[in-house]
C-alpha cells in the first residue's frame, strides 16, 4: 500500500467527479483543484459552475483554480505553490509541458477506453457506435502527444446490448474512480510498471474517438439496422441522433431519437428512409436490409417521450413518408 501524498486534481464534467470523490475519501490530501472557468448558461445567462467545482465547494476542497489560459505564468506560480507530489487529470484540457512536468511524481490521466484504442474526446460514444462489446478505463502518464503516454493500469468493462452512452458513462466513471485510487497508491508506493502504447499499437488497427459535433449526429438510413441502432444508442442521451420527417404537403419536423429496436431482414421492400407509422404506438423507418423501430424520441421544441405519446399529439402523421 502506498503512502499518503499531496494531489492536485484537474477536471471539469460529471465524469471527473467520481475520481475526485474517491481520492478525497482516500488517505491522500487534495491540495487543490483546477477546473474550467464559470460560464453563463440558460436564458438568464446565470453563471454555471463545473461539476468538479460544485463537488469541491460542497466538500470544502480548496483552493479552486479556474485559469482561462493554462500557460499563464501567474496561474503556474499558484499551481507550483500548492507543492503537490502528483497531478491527477480526468476529463480536462490538454496541458502544457510546463504544467504536466511540474510535480515530482509526474502527471497521470484517466481515459475512458482501453488505450491505445479510442484516443480522443469521445471514447464512450464511439465504442458503442462501433458496436464494441467491451471497453474500459486506462490510467497513464501524460506526455506531449494527447492520450499516448505510458500505460500504468487498465480495467475492462463490458458493454451490454442495452447500454447507451449514458449508462456506459456511469459504469466507466465508477470503474475509473476505483482505478485512479489504485494507480495513485501504486505510484506513491513505487511499485508499478508501465507499458508503452507504441508496443500495443503495433498489434492491431487503432480506432479513433474524435469529438462529436452536431453535424455528425444525423442518422444515415442507408446503413444496416444494427449499425443505425448502435449509432442511436451511442449518442443517447446526449447529444442524440438526429433525423427529419418530411412529406409532400407538410412542414419538415426535426427529431432526436433516443431509443430504438433493430429489425434486420435479408431483404427490405422499402427504400431506406421510408417511414411507416402505425397508430397508436409504432413508428418504423426503413434502413438497408431492415428497419428501425423508434421507441423514444423528441420533437424540436418539445419534451422527450415514448413513441405512443408522440404519435397521439402528432397531427397529420399519415402525410409524413420519408426521413432524411
């Protein structure tokens, strides 16, 4: 078992809170937290704190540093004054070398994949989109190139058929919080070995996990049902897969799809994108070699609901015949 050390934690979203909580409840000392600046949100533009700042305030963790620029010399001076033995980074920005080389034990990162697979900003989404049945979490030492440092530990997590990005996020957050405490203990005690990612990268084709933008969320109905289904659950609940209902004499309606059921067939009589609406509760869309049964969705400007509730309030549904 390792000795107690001083840690500066760096992170922003909910995913990072699991690891911060686990470290705060361990024998280690949280010497400070670095998180994103507050930002205006909502119609009133009220300043919103990051999830990491919220947890830190609730648990009397200080100081909380919120630099706009990580290269700022005054910020780096404040950071150095915290005399941390180790920096722990979870879901944060890319660090300049002057920062990640500062602590004597180095800087470690937790990534939500089994590196070197799914390097990038959206590993949880892409693992499901690509139909993976397993993924995991990795702790590694930060180096100049993003997500390429030497691996310290990994923990595998099963991707269940009914998992979506939200449920897998929660499973990986829990696994990651355990792994980060175990990793810190190994580093502080000096009993760990590392694995070079270059060695693993030579063994298989690498799959990337680039950031997902709104323009990448539109469903391609020319793909087989299982691929469309994985795309939908890989973006659910956020940012959500998007499609648009249209007809010859009605305005187009944009939809977000959250839940679906794939119906593969050896051949499909309908052209991909054809909509089959059967009241009171069935909305089916043709794909390549089958169909997708839409189970829950959200019309632009309205609340998320199951398909039956949507169809009960959807006028002239018989005039909508295609999606794009």
